[in-house]
């Protein structure tokens, strides 16, 4: 499989890891959109949020738990945003479920 995030989780492509468990990896985004910007991915390949099923849905909770742990670790007391893009129209550019975690600046809504 030629998946960028699978290669990162396997250690084939270097990344700056900020958090890791048996099931989840979080690493710094190479094109940050905020002073703090990490990508949180499951180590299991799931193509997108649309591919979450009853059988693999526990990974979504593990990703949210990872975000809470990262927030404590990085002292993100002023808050953060977690974003998951789904499909081409949703802005997904890597075909592997992932959540962007952004912080350390005021994040307007709608995003811009």
C-alpha cells in the first residue's frame, strides 16, 4: 500500500512525534496552520471518517483521548481545535483517517 501515513506510522518516513500509543500516533504537521499543529492518526489504515464502522470505531475514541493527553502534555490551557476532513469535497488530501489538532492562536469560525 502506498499510504503516506502508513509509512509514517511504520517509521519508513521520518516525523516529529509528539505522542504515541499502541494504536495512535501524533506528529507535527509539515505545513502548520497554527503555532501548534499536529496530525493524529490511527496506526491501523482506515481510509477516511466515512470508513469508520462498528468494528473499528474504538479508534475514534482513542484519537480523542490522544488529543486530550496532548493538550495536557503541551499545556494548551487556552483550548484547541480538532478537525477531520472527509473526501475530496471535505478537503481530505491523504487517504488515511487523520485529525488535525491546532492551537496557540485564536481560531475563527468558519475556518479561514
